[in-house]
């Protein structure tokens, strides 16, 4: 069963991720456009631009994967903690003697 909080959290995560990638592409496009205009007709001056954009893409993808992995680890840890707490609560309530009238 999914709660509204979970659905809202997933939606916000999707929007946040999308906004990040849109901003990254806009910045890369702006830098690339300015660099190409500055380079003029020389292809050799545009080579560092390709290197910078490739490096930016690699760093961005690596960072995004790292965040996703950390999120999965956090969710797994929280799920394990919740399961342990539920088991302990069930164990405590099973040991409490019931009153007989």
C-alpha cells in the first residue's frame, strides 16, 4: 500500500532530477555556444570544449549514480530497522500476560 507521502516523494524526486538535468544541459549548452563563438573557424580551439563537456557528463552521471545508490542503501537500512522494531514489539506483546476476569 502506497501512502500519499510516498507518491509525493517519488514525484518530487522525479521533478528534482529532471530539473537538475535540464539545468545541467542549459549550462553546458551556454558554455558550449559561447566557446564555439569564441573559437571561430579554428577546430583546435573547440577541442578543449569537447573535453570539458565530456568530463562534465561523466562527473554528472557518476554523481547521479552515487546519489541513487546512497538512496537505495538508506531505504534498505530503514526497512531493516522497521522490520527489527516490528519483531521486537511483537515479542514484547507476546510476553505480556493477559488479564483474565
